[in-house]
């Protein structure tokens, strides 16, 4: 190869002349073009050869390294002819059938050799690192006797180490080398693994110093005072080692995710998401306590982030899919629990991203796993929004069937449980750090995206808190419709209210019990919220009055007394209702709508032009120090009725009284 380089050098040197003959110069140009193309092909072939053999000295000894360095020196000399004789072209050569031609040629330097070695050693170092983690876990958790493949990370590690040497029939030599490594070398600690890789680099530098010192440059070599020979400077040696460790363990971090999650017949990705989460949690706990070298720390942190992203994707897919399928069935009691499980899982993942090995709370932006947290926040925002939409839609459908048990299960149990999970969300505000500046471009972009997602999450949480009230408003609307529908079916005909009797009615009409049992009883059984119960009672009674007025039902004096008796029975029914607490009973009896109903009944019994006294003579006078609510009861019931004149129109044509009016009015 050295002879070939010398021949090329002589040829191009001979072509470097000027001639007066244009034909001669064209021929020279043509031959230089042909030789340059041949040289270019040779350079590409040599480059690929170096890529294939540069790392083999680790397995076969110094002879391969010597051969690699001699070939690299010849390649560099051949490559330098372009600049020496002006052969380099401004245009790049590309060929779709030869991908290597997409990349420009470069000199083979020490850093280039280190890159080749790190690319070929990364996979093996990844397997060795897993061995070290397995050995560490055995000593860390030797008291654990649980052999469950789903709950023990030890079983996860064992499953991973079964495929340390992946099958590759096209590269039997490489497989043989890896197997040889597995059989003859066992690294019991991460420090030994790092030391072994450092030794390989030091051997490389020593051989380069002997074979091709020009690759080290003048800044990297000095004369030894003791021997007088060349010696690598300590700073240059440290710089080369640092560079190799960075690129090697960076590649190892990329390989770890692939091997652990996807390699072999039983990869971790085929297991339930909590298996990956178990491994991630162990790595997160292991990093701050094990004294891991910084060069390996980045690889393990990258693995933890990759496992976190995998858990986010698979766990959310699993839980969210189950929740969506369950939501298709109306009244499914498990749907709310499944949505709660989705939010619980996402809140846990978000909070884990807020914790670092050095910080439990208040970690700076540079140390947070923003890349991992952003997709989790995306899913959390979407899940809260979907939960809210499901709750609104589900309660609307349930309310239409007046299945109030299921309705309050959603509003008072499922939504409350979801909000309880979201209350554990820990999202620090980093607005000050972003405004202060000084962050890297990547960190700043991620921080701004995180801030936007956090604001959207908080907005959706706020909307979810308002959802129960919105659902109750929908229930109120449905309650009026259902109340009017029931009254349409069970309310007596007009003739019933025009009857004439000799005695005042003492029993309520049969429809009153049906009305209360169908509408109010399910509410009282399902909830102990006196605000909602009073609202339903008010809507029922208002619908009752609206039904009477809209149908223009005429009342005789006896019919008016019957209606007054029906209205009065509501209070009796509330007093005798066994499903209510005493506190709720007191609050419901004081509902003003009961006084309004009584007022309508009394208005129907009054004579035209009769004045209504502002104090009800039938009510006992309250002491002057009584509460305002008790004093207001002295006001006649008729005063609670707006538009009193319209109710007077519903009195039937007056006939001869068959019983004393005072008896009826005085009784009620």
C-alpha cells in the first residue's frame, strides 16, 4: 500500500507541468481525472476496511492494531494528495446505489479510531453493564424470595441475560468473538468494566506512538527527560480517555434501551408495563446510593428515561383503552374507577419526573426529565378532558332514565376520586428560571412546552371541579321534564277537582304518594346533600303548580280544599320519611316552596276582593328575639305566591256551600 501511494505521488507530480499545446493539457487533465476517480474508489475501500478491523486488536492482539495504523497512515497520505496537487473538487459525489458515497472522506485520526472502536464495543459493554447490574441487584436484594416474573426485577434481569449473544448468521465471526468475551471475562463491578475499556485506549495510544506518532500531533507528544524518546503528554492522554468514555457510554445508553426492551424472545416490552416501571424505580433508587461513575451515570439515566417513556406509552394505552371500552356501556359502575386508575398512573409518572437523584423537590430545570415528562403531561391533559366529557355525557344519559343512584355515583364518587388523585400532582413553577434566561436552547424549548402543558392541565382540572355542578344543573332540567310527565299521567282529571262534598277532605289524593315516591324518594336515598334535595323538592312543587296552571284546571271549594290537603301532605310525608336524617328533614321542611303551594291552595279558597292580612292569625306569635326565618313564618302563605290574580282565575263557578268555609280554611 505504501508503494501504491508513492506511485500515485510520482504520477501526479509528473502531471504538474504547463504546456503550450492545448491537446497535451487536455490529455493530462483527462488522465488526472481518471486517476483521481480510481484513487477515490481506493480511498472508500480502505476506509471501509479500517472500519471493519480497527477494533479487532482488542480480541486478537497488537498485530491487528499495527496493521490498522499502517493502513491508516497510507490512507491519510493518499487522501492528502488532493490538497497537495489541487485534485479536490467542489462538488460532492453521490450515488444512490452506494450509500457510503453520501459521506465525504475524512482523514483517519485518533478521534476517528476511537469512534470506530466505541461503536463496535458499545453493544458488548451494554451486555456487560447488564451483568454488573444483575450482580449488584443480587447483593442489594438477596433477601427477596419472590420468584414472580411480574413482580421481581431479578427475574427481569435473568430474562434479559439469556440473550447476551443475539443470533446473527451473517456475522459468525463477530458472534464468536462476543461468545469468547462472555466465557472468559466476568466483570463483577462497573469500575472494572470502565478500567478495562480505559486499558484498551491506552494500548491504542502506546501503539500509535510507536507506529504513527504523526496522528497524535505535535501538541500531544513530548520528549521524555529520562529516556530521550517520545512520550504522550498526560493532558493529551486524559483528554483522549474522556472523549472515548463520553462517546462509548453515550452509545451504550442507546443500546441499553434496545436490548432491554426489544431484544430476544422474551423482551421486557412483552411484559406488563409495571415490570418496566419496577425496573425503572430500582434504577432511580440505585443511582444516588451506589456511587456510580459519572461516565456510566448518563447511560443509566438514559435507560431510566427510556423505560419511563415506554411505561408512559404502554401503561396509558392499556388503562385508557379499558376505560374507553367500559364507557361505551351506560351505567357501568367500573368506568369511573378505570378513569381514576388512568389519572392515578399518570400523576405518579408526572411526579416521578419531578424527582432527581439529588433533588426530591425543587429540582432545577437542567436536571429534570423534561423530555420524558412532556408526553406524560400531554396524556394527562387529554385524560382529564376525556374524563370530564365522559362524566357530562354519562350523567345526562343516566338522568334521562332517572337512575339517580348511578348519577350520584359519577358526580359524588367517581369525579371526587379523580380529583383526589389529581390533588397529589406536584408540578413546580419554573417561570422564574425561564424568564431569568441562561438555559440551553433545548432545555428552554422543553421548559416552555412544559409550562404550556401545565397551564392546560390546571385549566382542565378546574373544569373538572365544576363538572358536578354542571351535571346537577342538567339533573334539575331533567327533573322538571320528568315531574311534568309523571303529573300528566297520574294527576286526576278536571272533574275530580270540581266535586262537591259535605265535609272537608282529610286524606290526600293517591297521586301524591306516587309522585313523591317516583321523584323525591330516589334522590333522598342516593344523596344526603340537602342543597340538591331541596332543589329537587322545589322543582317538583313548581312543576306541580305549573301543571295545574297550564292545564287551566278549575277548582270547586271542595276541590281547593283537597288540593290544599295534598300540598300539606308533603310536609307530613317528609316528617315520616325514614331515609332522611333529622338535620336534612329540618332543612327541607323549611323550603319556601311548601309555603308557596299552601298559598296557592288558600288563594283558591278566597272570595273575590278579600284582603290578605300581612300576619297569619293561625300562626303562633314568635318572640321578638326569634331568628328571621322563624319570624317569616308568621307571614301568610298567600304572600309567597307571585301573580296571585292568575290563580284566582282557576276557581270554579261558585255554588252553594255544603260545609262551612271556616272549617276548611281553619283546618289548613
